[in-house]
C-alpha cells in the first residue's frame, strides 16, 4: 500500500479506540470494505485507485485477482422502472436503487461459496445499470465496494452494513464536491443550468441524508487525501 493510503489507514474518528486495527482479509478469508460519502465526494476515485494499487502488489502467493471492485451503482433501478414508479426526476435517491438486491450480492460475496459471482455495473454514458458485467472470481479475497447509502439504516439499506468488515467515509471539501458534481453532470450530457439545479435540488438532499451516517463509519478519509488522488481512468 502506498504511504498515502497507509496514513489514511491510521486516521480514526475522535473517540474511537487507538491501537492497530485488524488487517482486512488477513489469513486468506474473504473480507469486504465499503467506501461511502456524499455524491461527488471521491468514492469511486478512491476505490478505483486503492484497487489498482493493491493489484500491483498482491500478498505472497496471490495474483492481481486477489482484490475486486464492485460498485453499488449497478443496483440503480432502470429508467423504465423509475418512470413506472414516478421517481425518475430524483434518480439517485435511496428508493431509486434495489437495496435488497445489493445486500443479497454482498451476502453471496461474504459467504464465499461460489467459484464466480457476477455483479451488475453502471454505464455512465447510458445512465443505466448493466447486468452481469463485473466478474468476481473465488480468488478475490478483498472486495472493495462503494456507494452513497452503505451506512443508511432505513428499510432494506439496513441489510447492507452487516456484510461489510469496515466502512470508510469520504469527507471532501463541500465547495469542491459541488463543483465536481456539476462538472460530472455536464460531462455526461446535462446543460450547465440543469446540472446546477439538479445538484441543488436532488444531489444536495441526498448529501444531507448521507452526511448523517458519518458517525457510523470506521474511518473518515480527509479532504487533503481525497484531493491528492487523480482518477487513474482504469485498473
């Protein structure tokens, strides 16, 4: 692990016990690490970067397949279903995902009984989930998953946290987070004015809900670290 991530691993919320924390996936058992935070906080960038670095330096006797990245976004409901439910105008809210399906996937991954598990991905250009697009082989001992509502304790979302060994919360500077969100919406096709209104009316409402889950995180990843990471564009 890079010095940057090693330093992050030692940061805790105030009041949490000091001393070394157990290593994830120690002893060869499969472990699941969750990364959460408000929209635009750098969750995906952190998860992709961490996955890439860990694949570059696998433990003795392991290959690059020892770590897998499984984002929550594959459990977005399809637009056709959001239209049926009348929720498309707030896509990204907790009830626009298949939370029970996500929890069921995490259970399968944690139980570690299958040679291959296929997870859904999310195609940003289409803004649609893609079934069976992420293969997770039995060799994967550490699963990194990220998403907005990992620590939410309401409805089916409450079934997610018990399957995760740890959850890290990304705390990016609020002004930077909003600018990143607006740029992302524009990059994927929204006009500037619509991107700004969507961030203010939809994303910010979700962000407030997610911020309230921060005290339940095992680790808070600070702004300085998040801003030091450049998206690698692949693994």
